[in-house]
C-alpha cells in the first residue's frame, strides 16, 4: 500500500520522539509534561517565541501551550519575558537551567541521529537532512 508523505513524516516523527524520550529517561532527564516540553525545547533552541507562535507551530491550542509553559516555568526550565520588539507581547525563552537541559537534549539527539545513521546509512541521512532543510515555506497550492 502506498503511503503519502504526511503519513510517512508523521510516522518517523513519532518514532524519533519516542526514541528520544526513552533516551532522555535512560539518561536521568525527567520533567513533567515530557512530550510537549520536548517539542517546546526543540523550538526554543535558538529562539524566543510567543505562546501564539508556539501554538501555531506545535499545532495545539494556546491554552495547552500556556499550561505546558506554566509547568516548564514552575520546573525552572523556561521563563516569559517582554518581547524586545513589542513590550505588549510576552515571549518564552529558556532559563539557564533550561539551557543546561538543552545541552543534554542535544547529546541525546546526537545519539538518536547516530541510531538512524546505523539504520539507513550516512549518505541517506545527510540527503534526508538536506531535503528537510530546504525552504518549503511558500508551498501554498
């Protein structure tokens, strides 16, 4: 049976998420709301994002993002600050403790990527990374 690209990407996304969360737990990284927390961490690596932006990218309600941010904030991993460009808007950023966890997260993701390379080979992995890194933003049909 032919599976469309959305199905294939989602299938691999959830597999990578499952493996990375398992690796995190084996490494002793455990915090409340691991699934959405790990997605938020991934998006905040180099960014400050508003609740609305996080909601749009992750694909969950603003309320769900707000609840996740509240938990991550209580755990000392993220904080809300005024946006540098618009003081009426709050953006979410990693705290110093959050940045320490991010370093550990990146080590875990390197191990996950190495497992993928072992499975599909370095050449296919690099091609996959290149294709996924291409600009698809103006894909409106």
